[in-house]
C-alpha cells in the first residue's frame, strides 16, 4: 500500500508541475455518491461559459452518465471508467491529460468517483481538493469521515433547500468542521436551485486569480 | 488483490459455517454515507425488542458515534474502527464475533463503513447483503454503482418523505434495478418517519423463518 501511494505521489507531482507550467488550475471534487457534484458542475459550466475555458475529467466506476450530462456545454470532457475501482489516481489523470489541448484550458475539474473515503488518499496533482457534502447526508459526516475535510480547501454544503425537512444541525456541522480544519471555507448552496452559486463562483474566481498570480 | 479477496473468501466461509451452526442470521448492511443505516437499525431495534435477540457490529473509519447511538437499546454491540479503511473484511468480523455470546443472538446486523463501492467486494460470511439508498442521492445510483445492487437480497429505498422535494424518478430507479437484479426486493421507507417500517419488519421476519428452516 505504501508503495502504491509513493508511486501515486511521484506521478501527482509531475502532473502538478505540468499543469502549473501550462497555467491550468485543477480542482479535484470529492463527495459521497449523489451529493451533487455533477449538478454543481452543470451550474458552473453555465455560469462561466465564454468567461473561463473549462475542461472536465469524469471518474466513474461504470457508465458515462455524468459525462453525458455535461456534453451540452460543448467543453472538452474525458471520461475515466475505473471498472469497479473506488477512486482515481494520478496515473489515470496523467493519461487523460493527453487528450486535452491544455493551452486552451484555464480550469480543469476532476469529478472523482462518488466515495467519501478512498479518493481523499490519492493526490491527483490537483491545485486543491473541493469537498461536497449534502445536508441530507446528516451533520455528522465531517466528524465520521475526517480525511477529506482535513485536506480540502473548501466544502460545498449542498442541498440547503432540503435542510428544513431534515434534522441537520448547522451548528453541529460547523463546530465539527472547525475542529477538523479551521482554515476550510464552507459555502452553503443548493446547486439544483441556484442558491449560493454566486458565492461559490466568486470564491472560485479568487482561487483562479491567486493561482495565476503565483 | 486476488490474494486478498481469496483469503477474505476463505475466512467468510468459516464465519458463515459457524453462524449457521449457531443459528445466527447475519445481515451485512451497505450504503453511501448518510443513507440512513443507523436510523434503520434504531427503528428495527425498537420494534423487535423482546421478540428477536439482536446484536450489532458497527464498522466506521473513525469515531464510535453510530455505536453510541445504539447503546440505548441495551443490545450487544461491537465497534470496529477501520482506521481509515474503506470496508470491513471477514477477518475483522471473525475477531468481533469472539466478543459476542452467539448462543443468545438470533439476528446479527453488520453496519458496514459508509461506502457504496468497496464493501460490496468483501464477503463477510453474511446470510445476505442489504442495500440502503436514499431518494436524495438520486435515482441513478443502482446504474452507476451496480455491484452492490446486483448482490443484495433487498434494497431499502429510504427517505421517501423527501422524495416530493427532489427530482427522483421512481420509474427510472425501478427500471434500472430490474435490469441489474430482477430478483431483488425493493422496500420503500422513511426510517426517520417510520413509513414502510412494517413492510421491512415483515420481510425481515420471513428471512429469519427461512434461515431457521434450512
């Protein structure tokens, strides 16, 4: 296992160096199945069309349903089918990158396999990890699955429109998050309704500015 | 990997033989994080108190929050902390079983780690697998994560109380399920509201009867 992680880390550093040279910011999106990663990407592609040149790597254990959902935005998409594998790794990302014309991409999203555990252990060479967690999963998810939340630069707390119908406690969630990762940015959103989207896009814009400036 | 799975399978068969001899039916519950496994167990323990002698093995990557939630039912519980591991295996189950007095247990629930992928690859020696999926995760989960659904004897479609507020299509869900596993029993429920609980308990009762009869 250590060997696998070491080889993954080496390749991730290669990917990171290449993307940095090519001025491509890569965001590794991680969540449970059904937390709303693809819907967030749909809204983001709509909002940034004509402003930011987006590419997407779609990771799935089987099917290309998520990639199909994004085709309408006419952006470059590469689907990685892990054939049962529970996470992406830097080697598959490195191969996927060969299919992009990186000179014409500013922002590359990686939608990882829906899994709150394994993907957080594999550096893909991303600029940062973005966690997505939905209110319907319960407020205890950061405490119960801390690895991702301790590493992510931001977390989208999604499906806030459903919060009134659940026993989700925002106080409990925020207290756990602060204990696990005091520096993380929490953005409350409902990707399906559009709530919080402006906050997300402004925050994302600042990350692009900072990435370009370094 | 094949080696790991082979060793897991051998130990699983040992566990299965032992439980069969001891007349203990073991149910391996698998779902995404936050689909409602623990709440389902809470309702089930309440309903069966004094009727069926229940034990629980709680699998978690960290914390013992779920085990704590079940303590009030005064049943034997063993918590397995996988320390970051993404699934339980038959060796950890075999060790956990040493802490139970199996002569006084009829029904042993294993709440696996919250993960729709990895746990489905590891036979624990269970009598059958039970999938839990919530309506808020979206109707495409069986198609996107077919391994679990192809193996499970039943699936609890949980959080039906939230269905009216989502774009979940029961037709699409049922069509995908039928294609993946025509024999699976689908039980619609809201564990938190109690909807569908009676159907679940009657179905579970029949499984116990059949297990005892063989």
